[in-house]
C-alpha cells in the first residue's frame, strides 16, 4: 500500500513541477531558431577555432577538440578531457553552446569526476534493482527504495550545479568573446546577448526540470515494479 501512495505522490509532484518550471521544449527550440541572428554570427570563425579561442581566454590549453558534423550533441567528457562539437555552423546559439562546454572543462575536476562516477553507480543501482525487483529478490524494498531516492537527489544536486554554472557563465564569456573579435557592432552584440538571455531563462528551467524528471521517472519505474511484483 505504501508503494501505491508513494507512486501517486511522485506522479502528482511530476505534473506540479511541469507547471512550476513552465516546461516547454517546443518554445525552447523555437527561441533557438532565428535566421536574423544566424546571419549575424556567420561572420565568426569555424566551431573548432571558436573553441580554441575560448580555451585560450580561459587559460586552458590541455583540452582536445573534436568536431563531429554527424552529431547533434556538443559536450565535454572529463574522462578523455575532450570537447566534442556538433554541427552548429548554421545556428547563432553555437557562440554560447561552445562557451558552455569550454566552461565545463575548467570546472572542479573533483566535482566532474564525482558526477561521472556517481552517475554510473546510480544507473547501475537502478538497473540491478529493476532486475532484482522483477525476480522478487529484494527483501527490504522500502530500504532500497529510500537509498535510491537519496542517490537520485545527490545526482540532481551535483549535475544541476554543473549545468547551471556553465549556462550562466556562458552568456558572459560569449559576450566578451564577440567584443574582443570586433566582428559585430555593439548593437548587434547586444541583440545576440539579449536573445541568449531569453534562451537561458527557459533553458535553465528546462534543464533542471529534465534532470528532476529523470530522477522521478526512475523512482516511478521501481515503484511500479515493487507494486506489481
């Protein structure tokens, strides 16, 4: 019975969070599409060159840069100390997206490694107890569920800090970069940065919601398994 009550509470909280965070992925994507700003940022160098210049500004010359034009994801991997750049040439958001990943590369290595290792342990715990739950081999379900919930919120706390920190600072790094390059007028830079502000306002909310939703989803899966089996 307690698992059914928890399941109902988690589902209610999930929909409450959608309302609180005003989650709207379509709106976020539409803000990221602006032909006028795309045209304004075409004058800037290729993605790899921008990345190198950002890293130079951040005094970080140890990162390996790799561009994959077949990928849609730009990310920094701490285990290989490498930034993977997706095909962002046609979007004005590339100026800030690349800054975001470069900022990840100078964050606390202790925290980055903890996030990497802890995330994998968290996922392993989830899959193992899903299997054990289906096989009815979990003797103290509430105990293991409580541990999993604690792990989930630690995962959220660390990951959300890393993402929020990079998203907030990327706007300022991108603006400084454009001012230093002097390829755009002050008015053009202000126009681009204002759009970054709008994008970040929704993007930060969406990122935090998605991280929380990820935690809630796994809790719901375990609860359903414990109720059914």
